[in-house]
């Protein structure tokens, strides 16, 4: 079945290839070669041109030997910063692969890529009959889901998608994910000398403070969150702050709740600006929509059966984060996000259990068999 040493070596190989968001060309070329060696027909779409990156999404199609469900496996090639010069450490004593803590590890999401490649190898080595299926290794997922947003969907032929991009252990099936609004705010006050005539100024930071004090933030309810993430402004301590920029977000599993939370944040910002006599510019952008797959849906049943065949207990859950899963669902491809066991992603302490890498590859193999 799954070759433990092979998947470890391939994962280590992949994380050593620098691929920060928008600069995935090096790892993409390696993956194109690997897919072609496995018999895939490979194309690269123009998502990179549209998004402003080095290369597009790598899309592979493997012709099948029998009819079945049209499925696709997806994982993203990019890593967050600091993600260049990664030095993975295989810690056999503790059964994990970790970084040297000067960078992230990149299991998010090269763990998903390694699992897909190994799962396909096991399928071919065992001469298992299978339907046509596809693989997508997407660009620039971190910070915008740009690969999925700009994907050439005319090259995709799938009813169901399995995204390997969650930190839960194998067995996790994410069927709900939130929509997100990005909220950019610019507050324009009036400068004045802070020591000589502060009363002649309008402080942008005071406007922001008033707004934030009256704003519902962090955990709003079981479906909804909101956060002020970045605040930038000011010239000098002796000048009443004339301008301030704020970057915020709101998320919810329920569109109506998201609309309400975003409207609340916009209203509070505007009211504070009015109270102080400041100008305010607010831009709201819906970054992606929510998804909600029924637990009785066929894609969930297929996935549960695959885990049961592995002797793994499946469990259904939701997430507060966005992923390519959101975009695939929005484009008419029913998608779930699956746990592959990456731990502490986006930190210098990121690691993945070797056992979870092996199980994730077996998961891919079993899902193809179910299709």
C-alpha cells in the first residue's frame, strides 16, 4: 500500500522548493513532471497572468479504465511567509516532520500535494480500475484564493472536488465554510500642532477609537466573527493625526448574518466620523461566498465510506476559515475540505505527523476507488 519512506522523501523534496504566494513556478515545474510520469495529461491555465503571478494552476487529467463519478483532488502550491529556505527535520523519534523554526514547514499545503501524488501511485501500482479524474495544484491560495478565483474552469470536468487543506486529522470532512467581507477604511481628519493648538485638529485615531469602542468584534455568534486586523496612520507625536487606514474583516457561515455584521461595522465607522466632523471612505468587498453541503449528500457518503475502508472514523465539521473549497463550490463543483493533519500552520512551529501523511495518501486512494 502506501510507501512510507517514499511519501516522506517526496514531502521533504517539495517543502525545500521555495514557493511563496505568486512565485510558484519552480515547484510547479517539478509537479508537472511528476504528474506526466504518472500518466496525466497536464495543462497550465492563465490564472497566473490574471492574478499577476509567475505561473498558473497546474491541472492534470488521468484517463480512466471504467465509468464512475467525475472527481478532482485539489491542493495549493504556495506557502505563507517566512517560507523560503525551509529546512525540514524528520523526527522519527516523535513520528513527525517539523521545520527548524526559522521558517514555516509548508505542510500547508504541500502535505496535501504529497498525499495526492502518493495516493495516485498506489492506485497505479495495484492496477486498480478507476474512472477519469483530475488533480489541481493551485497558485496563490494564501491571502486571496487567487488560483481558484482565476482558474480556467473550462479545463475542469468534475462533479465533486476534494480539497486537502485542513489541519484536522484524516477523518475530518468539512462541509460548511464561511463567506468573508474585506472592509477597508480611510479616515481623514485635520492636522494641527498637538502642543500649540490641538483643538484646531480632528484626530483620525480618536474617530477610529470611538468606532471600535462601539463595534461588535471577534466572536459575534456561533456562525459569525469580525476583526480589526491592521491600523496604520500618523506623522509625528506633535501632530494631531490627520489620516488613518484600517483593514478589517467579517465572516459568517450565514450570508444574512454576514450582511448584518458588515452593515453594522460600516454604520459605526460612519457615525464616529460624523460625530467628529471627519471624512471617511469605506470599501467593502465580498472575498468569497459560504458553502454548506448536506451531511446526506453523496460526496459526504463517498468520503465516509473511504475512511471506513481505512479503519478511520469519519467526522463532520465546519470551519471559520476560507479555502479553495469556497471558490470551487461557487463555481458549481460540489467540494469538501479534508483534514490532512498539518499542525500549527502559519507558524514557525508547524509540523505534521508522518502517520497522518500516510493516512492522507491512503484517503486519496480510497476515494478514487469509491468514485
